[in-house]
C-alpha cells in the first residue's frame, strides 16, 4: 500500500520544511507530493535545493506563487503579490526558475488527484464551508474515477466529503493558519491523516532572521512564523474570494 506525504505552501521557510521532512512518516513515505507555493518566502534557494534532494520520491505540483516567481524572475510580472516575492524571484538560480516553470497544474496517482488550489486553476479559492453548489462547480470537470482530491492554497487543513468524493487540504508547512506548527497530510490507501510537525517557532524565526538575506526578514518572521492567524481570521479574509 503506497504511503504518500503531502507538503503544501512551504513558502521558503526552511526550518519548517526541515521539521516536516524529519517526521518519521515523511521519511518512510513512498512518495512526497509537493503541492505548490514552495519558494515564495525568505529562503527560496535553500528550500528548493532541499526539496530537490528528495530525488525521485518527490512529485511536484505548481502553485500560483511558483508561477508568479517565474514571471517576476523573467521580468514579466509588473504587479507583485507581496513584498517578499520580488526579492525571492531575484534570488533564484536559472535552473530553479526553469524547474518551477515546468511544474504541472495537477498530478494523478491512482484515484487521487493532487493540485494546489483546485483541479482547474492554481489560484481559485474554495473553503471547507463553501456551499455544495460551489464545490460542484469547482470539481465539475474531474473524471469520475478520481475519488480523492488533495490541495493546499488556503493554508488551513481539512477533510470533507463532496458528493461521494473526499477533498483534503494539507494545510501549510511554512505559513499555517488555524493552529501553530507546520501542517501536512499523510495518505495511506483510503486513510487520510492531517498532521502537524513539532517546531520551536521562536527558534525557527530566529534562524530565518540569521540566515535569510531578505531585507525585511525580521518583520516577516514576526508576522508569519511567530504569529499564528486563526482559522476565523483566515476564513473571513478568504470568504469573499471563494464565491466564484
């Protein structure tokens, strides 16, 4: 029975990624799916190098932030989505830009489809409490043989049924909302477990400040590593974007 670990929304936070990769069930997984938004953050080069070290076990999926980094690195993006992304794009090596540009929107393993946001776009927002009509719209083009859809994007882990299918959000490794600590998912056959890795958040923030070259790294670490936005706050922010 294939064991699949799903890591989404790492956002260039190397200490958080290291904590998840050190989890015994990630180390023993047959496949590690990297479900998008991997490098847009304070340690982009180091994060991608560590992920590439996973070799053939890694299955890569494109996120909206990955696509945006490529556009900025190539001088195509004129409206940066945040302050750290233009800096991260400029840090990437040419081979890393090419890697991110080659990533697919979706990957299917058996009867499980992996994506970043939804199966049809890397930036569409759908939430655990979105109405069933919205879910039907988002999943309308998914083949009948797909029984599980695994995503990320909103940084909030959940698992729910949608018309006889299971939809799983793996949460976020680097910028989790709802509870502190890097979140990820483990799939073993039909069993799904939502997990969190143990990490000293202050120590992780201190490492980012010490090791990153991003000019505003201290403020970034305070806001996204030391601070944990609640699911209530995140849902309120995302709900207007989830109406299609």
